[in-house]
C-alpha cells in the first residue's frame, strides 16, 4: 500500500487528502489546527503531531499550505518534514509559492537527497475533493514518473511544463491573468451599475460576448448578485499570488509590469478590508458612487 503524508488541510488540502484515502493509500495528515483533520482521522487517516512526525516512513510528502512562509515552516522548520524524510522520498509542493521559493526549496531538499517537485494546481475546492484538479508540474521527467502514482489520485490532468519551478511559473501567470480579469470585472460592473444600466442585460451581454471566459462568467454573476456565499479563494491568497507574479515579472521583463502591479494594489486594498472573504467582494470596494 503506498504511503503518503499530507500537510495542510485548508479548503483545498482537506479534499485532496481525502482523495488518497479513497484511493486506498496509507495516509498520515498534519494541519496547524487539528480540528480540520477530525473527519479524515475518522475515515482512517493517522494524525501526526508535526510535519516531521507525518514524514516518518512515508513514500511521499504532499504539501498544500498558504504561502512561502508556511511552506518553509512545514518543510524546513524545527519540526519540518525534511528533518525525518528518508533519502529518495518525494517532496511534492502543491501550494502556490513564489518562483524563487520553489527554486530555493528544490536546492535545499535536493541537497538532503529528497526529490522536490512543484505541482501547484488549478481548480476550486470542489475539484480538489473530487480529484479533478489540473496539476501544473515542474520536475525532471524521471522524477515526474516517480511522482505520477501520487499525483493521479488528486489530478485529472497533469501538465508538465519542464524543470522544477516551471509549474510555478505557469501557475503564477495563470493567476495573474485571473487577478487582472477579476479586478477588471469589478470595475466594469461598478461603472454599469452607477450608470443605471439594466444589469440583467449587462450580464446576458457579457455571457454571450467576446469577453466571456469561464472566470468572467462565474465572477460577473456572483458580483452582480453580491453573492459571496461559496467563498473559495480569499483576497489574501489572490494578493499573495499577484505579488509573487510581480516579483517574477520584475526578474524577467525590462519594462515595469504595470498590469501586475495594478492587480497587487487592488487586492492589497481588498485584503486590508476583508482578508478572509472571497476575492469577488472587491466589487464592494470599487462600486461606491462618487459624491459630487
Ligand atoms: P486555506 O483554506 O486558507 O488553507 C491554508 C492552509 O495553510 C491551512 O491548512 C493553514 O493551516 C495552512 N497554513 C497557513 N499558514 C501556515 C503556517 N504558517 N504554518 C503551517 N500551516 C499554515 O487556503 P486554500 O484555499 O486551501 O489554499 C491553499 C493553497 O492552494 C494556497 O497556496 C492557494 O494559493 C492554493 N490554491 C487555492 C485554490 C482555491 O480555490 N482555494 C485554488 C488553487 C490553488 P490552518 O488550517 O491551521 O490555518
């Protein structure tokens, strides 16, 4: 029976860990707050007292935590997974981290004889729980083959972009383009509302026009209805991803990345007001009427 240690049981990680149980793996779980693990433990997962404890005698460690800081803590902290992983064990980073961080982790973990691959994901929490994520992999081809049995339970599609770090490059540009679109939808809808347009007609026109994308359609409906009930992605996470994308852009492009910076600024404002609320709530920020 393959053994996996899963670290980080938030909106995404909880469902992903459950997929390994469904697939018959021996699963050990750790999360900073234990409450999120209770039902997984009831389903047969072993609770670990730390990432280091989770990683003892496992074939692969998979992480799905918030950001660089959290990733560093769970891999390399005092009780980090890397302190107990045996040489040759897979270290699979599914968290969205910065490109610099993915390269640093790869260097650090490889120097300990571990196999680090970056495999950030696209898909919402429901896709995570049903094994329908798209995995964006950066890894040597041979390492990807070793990791494949641990990727298949969580991803319906595996896209291999190249060496370590390349999956993260794609994830960051994907989310940057998303951030710009979502901030743009909020401003467009806000203008339409204040100008008194029939919003039903506006939504119909968006849905059938050339700017329609799955993301534009989903968010425009939710924003117009001010329906943020199914919070899936927070303003804090969107801001983090945009900030990581700006750092990447600045390391590669001669020109100032204006759109990326605008996205960071927009989500910094949203995060300051409601850090844990859905990113689409940005409409509430931008839709206030101008006072004469
Ligand atoms: P979330 O619900 O906020 O969960 C964040 C996870 O990180 C929790 O397990 C949290 O532990 C842990 N964490 C945060 N800081 C930590 C620290 N300093 N040390 C240890 N653990 C820490 O976020 P999520 O939506 O699941 O997102 C997880 C990752 O997936 C992020 O990198 C995000 O960008 C990416 N992602 C999210 C989505 C989405 O739709 N939500 C889609 C694709 C990718 P606690 O439970 O104790 O707080």
